[in-house]
């Protein structure tokens, strides 16, 4: 398992976590390999994937250098601990659960709990979030993150939901430290026909667009 600060450094450097939510887990290794070739190094396997813990265990054991495997859609501390035991390098949740944050910090594991309002975002940060997942960001848009930096300039936030290849860079420009991208990156049609090179190409375009923009500075300190 990769140390918490190393995970944070990688996420801040690459600026993206790929959210893998698939019904057919058999294709997950190929999907992960294609994303990694495209430069997306943080791969989140949601707990809605059939046999998610076994998938995480297999992917964690086989991951290449510089790639990290995480668990997403984690709702409670028990599931978080099970994912960590399976080899997850990081934990992402759509909700704010103080006990989940606590067990991750006690285990020295990167955690990104979910929040929506400024009050929830601040609460998550004060409880020990490494990054606060702002979800769903679909109805908020990039301007929300610019507005948020006024009263809450020191909080690292990650929009998830409504982020796609065309607007991801704008979220970074307006103040997000990284983005969570799911279906927009993992095109179901490409996966269905096994077009891994096209999938890797989408990842490359996303990574290039994020590398080309500089948002406000984000410290990697805890």
C-alpha cells in the first residue's frame, strides 16, 4: 500500500482520479492498463463493481510503478478498512462520514470524503480529509470553485460528477486541485468493443489538458 502523502503528491501532480464504475469486472484490468498508458495513474474502483474487494486486491497486487488503486463509493468505516486490507491506496466517499475519515487517518490512508455545501466542505476538511470530493458537481460548474476559494482558500477540493474532457481543465483553473472523471473518460462503447488504444488516447488528451493549465497553488502538506 502506498503511503498517504505519496498518494496525495501523485494526485496533486496528475490532477485526476479515474472513477471506474462497471458491471463487467472482467474487463477492468484492460481498462486500468489503458488508462495508465494514457497517463491516468490514480484508479478508483467503486464498491458498486461486482466483487469490488477482490478486484481491488487483484489490481493492487498487479499495479505498475507509479500507479495507485483506490476504493470509491465507500459509505462506512468498516468498508473502508476492508478495502485497505485488500490493498487500496486511497478511499473516496460520496458522503461525509466522520468515522470513515477517522479510520483512514488512523491507518495513514488518503481519504476524500464527499461534501456539497461550504459548511460540509469545511467540516470534512477539519475532520482530516486529504481532499474533499465535491459531489455531485454537475449542477455547480467551475465557477463554484472560484467562489469557494474566496472564503475557503486553503481547502483542496475535487469536483466529481459533470466533469468531462472538455471542462476538466476549467475546474482546475477555477480552483479545484484535481478532478474525478468517470463515464466521460471510460466510454462504455470503447470498453464494450475492447478498443483499449482509443481509451488510452482519451486519457492522454485529458492528462495533457490538465497539465497545460495552472490553478491556484495547493500544498501537499497535511
